[in-house]
C-alpha cells in the first residue's frame, strides 16, 4: 500500500493538499448536482461516496483517479453541461492524483510514517 503514496507533507504544503482535496470534492459535488436528473439513481448514490472519501483523505490516489474517469464517463453519456466545471474537475483531480493526500488525511494516519 505504501507505493500508492509519495509522501505526506505537513505545514503549509499539507494544508494546500487539504484544500486541493476539498476543491476536488466540491467540484465533483457541483458536477453531480448539474447532471443528477440525467443519470441513474444508483450511479448518483455511488458517486456521492467519492467526494466524501476525497474530503476525508481516504484512499486518495484511487479516489482521484476515479474522479478523473467517472466524470468522463458521465460526459460521454449525457454531454458536458458546463465546460468550465469540467475543466476544473479534470485539472484538480489530475493534480491530486499526482501529488497525493498530504499529512492531514486518513491516508497519512493509516499509511504514513510510524
């Protein structure tokens, strides 16, 4: 499991990663709000767990990759309702997938330095 995470910085970099995780979570919630009438109920219910996991920092690298793929799947089926929001979701999720969760996350508590 250690290979999923690059490092868990504390201080200002850790707070920046926390704000990035919250930004991705809020962008995913905003996107889900835009398309919730166009997707199946079970897809919407399953997708709500993604921003909760990202906000808490639970399995962040996996959640960030899902945040990259899931909107693309939704966009391919219902179209892109808001291209600005689509860009924000994509770039934020990509940055989070590359950087990791940071020190202020459940991942750092579970998989960080002992």
